[in-house]
């Protein structure tokens, strides 16, 4: 008998649930099943950023906004507190007793949520902010042109904003000043 089950509602997998009481410390090789439960274990809490951060028109995102860093810390504490399992190399491990029928929840981390937002953003300034805050790019070692390209800054954007004639280093510096 499996220790977990995928719950499906209207054809969509809603999560992974304990099919029996599970004890702290138990672990399960998720490769033992063709269900791939590790793809469906949800985060204990979703990272939600203020609406103004998601509104590219308002341009209020800042790299030095301490409120955002506080939101990240609050998310980390809540998610780690509410989670009941963690992923290891080829298995997941129960981190507190779980009752039959209870959903298995893990901590996915800030980078997971920022990457998800990055996939859904079509605003290059917002994408650059997400790339930097999520540590997906290294401003000290990566080519400035590559960073700008990853964020979606195209030649048209550079022309419209009067920075097309600058070197990539100067372009990136200019764009970073907009974010600070």
C-alpha cells in the first residue's frame, strides 16, 4: 500500500495526500512510483508580492526596497513552519507527524516563486528585477548584454529610451539606476 496518493479534482492534480498516518523521519523514494509525486507536492504557503510590484506601468519595484526583503523573510518563516516534508536527492522525508488525509507540503523557496513570476512577466524592467532578486544573474561576472537580453531588453527599448548608442556596461548601469 502506498503511503501517499495524488488527489485529482476535475482532471487536475490538486496535491499529494497521506494515505495513512506518517511519522516524523519517514522517507519515500519518489522514483518508486510512476506518479512522480514530487512534481505535485505544493509549497506550504504561496509567496505573494504587493500588487504594485506586479504592475509594470507603475514602475515601483526597487532593488533596495526593504519591505520586499521583509516579505521574503516572512514567507520563508511561514513556509518552513507549515511544511511537513522536504525533498532530498531521490526521496522526500516527513519532517513532522502527518495524519491520514493531510496534504504533504514542502518549502519551495523564494527563487521558485520569483522564477514563476519571471515566466509570466512581459515587462523587461520587472524581469530584470526578478532576475536580480532571485539571484538568477550575477551582475559582477556575467556579460551585461546577456543580462539585458535575458530580461528582454531589445533594440527597440534601447532606442526609445535613448541608450542604444551606449556600451552594454553603460546600458546596464542606466537600467539599474532606474531600478534603484
